[in-house]
C-alpha cells in the first residue's frame, strides 16, 4: 500500500506538472467514456431493468410477440398473443398454477377528461383498459387511496379509475383532493379511487404511458364504440395476458397445459374461429415468456439499434485509447533518461510498469468522472432523438448505481488498455545505452508502436466514416422517398367524436359542418376527414371478398380506410382512373369504393377494376361496394416495404347488417391543405372546432411532415449518433497523426538539418515528412476499407435504398480522411522545412 500511495502521489504530481497533456487526455477520455456510458444508460433503462413491482421474476406473459391490436381466428405462426375477454375468463378460472392472470389492452385509448366543476374544454389524456386484478397481479398497492378490486371490473359496478403518479404530479400538482373526486371521462362520470405508485408506468415501457387505468368492463364507453364493442364479442381477440406463477411451478409444464386449453377452447367454440381456419386449430399454441420487464415492445424495437450504438461507442473509445497511448509513448520517449536513471538505481521492471499503469488509471478515472457529465447530456439528447414527439418518457437520464459502476469499471479497463503499451515500453529501457546517449537523434523503440496505433486509428475511422455515410444516405432515402402523398403545406388534426358520445345519426351533420367550416378558414385550401391518416401509426385490415371471385386468403389481409370528399386531393395522392370519393357519396347514395394500384394488381390482374363489386366481413357482403376509382399507391404504416393493398370507403356508407364495422364511421383525423406554415393555423383550427362543438376534444395537432418524420426516430437516432462518432473518430485520428508526425520531426531535427546542409530543397523535406505520414494513412486505409465493407454487410438490415458497398460513400470517406490527414501531416511537415541547418547541427 505504501508503494501504491507513492505511485499515486507521483502520478498526481506528473499530471499537475503537465496541465496541457492532462487536459487533452481527460477531454478525450471524457468523450469516449461518456459516449459509452450514455448508451449503457439506455441499455440499462430499456433492456435490463425490471418493472417496479413485487417479485418480477414470477411474472410470465402468455405470448411471445407484439401482435396488435384486434384479430379474428388463427394468429401468426400459430402462436397466440391476443385473447378474447371470454377466453381470458376461462383461463383465469381454470389455471390454478397462477396466483393471478390479468388482462390488458395492447393499445392505449384516447380519453376526453374534465374534472368535475372545472371550466374550459375537456383535455386529452391516454388510458389503458385493465382487468380488476391488474394491480394485484403486480403486487402493487396505491400511493394514495386504493387500486382496483375484482368487484370494480363487473357489469353494473360504479365507474372508477386509477390515476398515474406522473399525471397527478404534472397536471394536478399532487392535489390530495383528486382522490375521490369525480372526473368526466368520455362523457361518463368516474371516481378516481387512487394514485398509482411513483415510477410505475404500466405493463409496457413506452413513450406517453397511461394517464388513467380503467376496468375492462367499461370498454364499450371508454373505447367510444357506441353500437358495438370488443368486450362481448367472443370471436374478437384483443387482450394481452400476463400472470404470476406460484412458487415451484415449472413454466414448461404449464405452457403445455395452456396450449391444450387453447386448442380445447377453439374446438369447443367453433363459432369463434372462421371456417377457413378450422384446419389450423391443431397448430395453435401458447408460449410462456418471462415478463419481469413487462411487454418487451420497446426492447424488441430498439435492441438491434442499441447493440449497434454500443459497438460504435466502444470503437470510439478504442480510438481514444490509442490516442492517449500515443501521448504516453511520446512523453515516455521524452523522459527516457529519467526512467533509465530509476532503473540504474535499482527500480524493477514490475515497479516501472506499475507506476505507468497507476498514472494511466488515475487519468482514466478523471476522464470517467468528466464523462459522467457528457453521459448525462448525451442521454438526454439521445432520448430526444429516439422519442421525438413524446410528451413524457418514463426513462431517467440520470445514471443509476449500475451505470455508475459500469462507468467506473470502464474507466479502470480503459486506463489499463491505453497504459499497457507505454508501461511495457518504459520497462524495456536499457540504462547503459540511454546514459551514453545512444539513439537520441535516431529515434526510440516506441516509434513503431506509435505509428501502429495511428494505423489502427485510421482504419477504425474509415469504418466509422463509411458506416456513417451508409446510414445517413439510407435515412435520406427513407425521408425523401415518394410516399404517395405530399407532406408540405399539410396539417393533421386528431379528434374522435365517439369520445363525446355522438350518436351515429348525427355524424352526417357534424362531418358536413367540419368540412365546410374548416375549408373557410383563411389559408386553408382544402379540408377532408378520415378514419386515419398516412403514417399516423394506425392501420385497419380485413379480408375482402370480390363478387364473382373465389376468396383469396393468401398473404396479409388488405387494408381499408374511411375517407371524406376531397381526401386524395388534400393529402396529395393522385387519382389514376375513374373518380374519387365526392360529396354525392352520402349514406343514402349508391355505395362506392376506391382502390389503390396494389389492390387492383392483386385482385384484378386481367380485368378492369372499375365497376367491380366487393365487400368486407364475409362472402355475403361481396356486392356491397362498387369500385369507381383507382388511386396511386401510398404508404400508411410500413415505410420500408411496398404499399399495402388498400380499399377506401366513404365515411358513412355502412351496409345494413354489417354491425361489426359501425364504429369505423367515427373519424380520427382531419386533413388540411394550407398555404404557408401549417403550424401557424393551429389556433384558428382550434377556435373553429370549439365553435362547432365545445365538447369535441382536440387530441393533437401536428404538421403532416412532422407526423411522417416521427416514423424515422430510430433510424435518425442511429444515423446522427454514427455521424457524431465518425466525426469524433476522424478528429482523434488526425490529432494522433499530427502528434506522431510532429514528434518525429522534433526527433529528426538534426537529420533534417544535415540533409538541408547537403543541399536538400524544402520540397524534398516536405515530401519526406508527408510520405512518412501517408504511409501510416495508406496502411490504415488498406485495413479499414475491407473492414468497413464487411461491416456494411452487417448493417444491411438497417439500410434502405443503398448497398453496403456504395461507391459514392466509399469515395467520399476516402477523400475526407485523406484531406484531413494531409492537413494533419502538412503542418509539422511545413515546420520541418523551416529548420535552420546551423541550429539543427548544434541540436545534439
């Protein structure tokens, strides 16, 4: 310990003696360690943390993927994930191996909320429908008041709700009077019986988690399905299930039993599964998956991106380590005489190595402490990029104890990594040679190591630059692709008349008012309404039956949407044949449909689609709608794949007897084509809607371009961070090259003087130094380009519209690196040409 303390004191003195060296090294390490710590903060929050509930390891989910949101019949690959309410009740009551099985919706519902006695319009919130034993399953009590009991989730029970702590804090100022108060939620009076514990965000880590939890028995009124609902339809699968296994129960054994119960239920309830799926009953199964972290939707979405960013950040830290190692080697070469004296006086090799490693670890710890500030700021920036548009994200940017431990351990490892080569070099000093002055002017044994480190830096920088170029070009291709609509000068307004209990018979008048009043706002060029708008996160799909054609069950079911007059004109989708949906397409008029190109190709390969008839639901509805137009393909959900086959129906044209689709007549989006900046019209739009009906809650207003941009949050995050890391790697590599070249010039001053005294011209000296620098760059490129091409193949899943070996990106990366390297080498080379031969000859 005495020797260690002595080394620590010596290391601190050396760092204080060289403030410039210390500042550069600490700043470099802070960036490298901070970047890794920031990424690990997200890994910890998203991938490693369990739900803040009791004994999370006992929780298991009945399903293994993220199907959403309502299905009928068999499910993807036979693996059941969504369940009807009736089957949930069956499993809850017939599976004693679980102490609790709870049900909840995979989607959040929009809520129009007004506190009793409050003035002003209702405010939009998010809600989740859950079973009465939801909080009991998690082992949670209320922070204040109480949570649900099973009796709250029964028919005829008084309407109650539980509020999240975040909502209570942010919107109601922790007002204790909220507990027991009455809130009007979707035109129904609810009593807020309790506040959920702080930190509990629900069953799924997501942006904008639920503000309120409401019992499943309230689904018909909460979801806004006035005529039909999900709760009482045995054939509709729409619930996620999660349970708490009793201690000692084998999950594999209960999984087999659950599969048997599923198949028995489907066989005994043939009315809940379409005829086309009857032969698939034997393949249906339930897979139990650990649910300590909840439904792993965000984990699945961001896992690949986080692994990529963690790898990139690690390589940046490796470049930083190479840079600091170079600084240590250069400083060690300059202090060879001092080291030789210590060795001559009896210092062992172990002691020399330990002293250098102690200093390097000390420097790394200082860099790690500074890196915590970088990590905090970096995490906040990353969250902003990854969740653009979110109002609240239940992820804390502050480092946890696990993250602090990771940062400390990373600092120790970093110190050892960049200190190993200088320590080894220092321990191999030959006192006799150094004390005789041998090699003072010709170089030292560390020169090869320093040049090798520069080669490694250049190679890694090449990998980063090409990777950043590929991801940036891919992002640009995604954002600039032809979506089948125009985003400039468009505004999207999110509403839902079902939340304020509009009866269907009054919708026609409301929609006419909306379309006419909004179109009269100065600056609005056209207005339309729809069930949902492109790339807004929604998609309805249903099997379509064509009159005179056999049913086609291959591939995914076509998408469909309800739209108003001027819809295609407003969003900028071109009409290719026939006509669009117009004002004359009223509920009493002939029922018509417009299809897109993909639908026409798939279902009418060698026929004229105009005049054909089709319908939704089953074959008895195949003649409900006549196709009157074909529009160009537009992407509504998937930005990478081709457009889905899609049918567009007039807003209120619902065939008699098609009750399962009655709720679709309620619009969710208003589209406006405007002159000027779309955002500037938001106040006028809100006023117009309030004039039409003060109860019509505006759920959100966003420009069409912003709505589309939010679909690329993950890609933008990866591209921007890779660009940043690539820039940092380039700077570090150039600094390393500059340092090695400058040091080499300083060591060869007398040689350069002799050359100039013997007649060498300045351009010869310049070429001599630059050749030495570019030899290292060339070796780095020779290693880095093949490595980057191999890395490009690993990135192929992240790329869109660009090959992993893109020649333009490769060429730009090489030119950029070569130009920066030239500048880094030219400065010390130019200094070498100004050496005075007489001064250089006296250098020794």
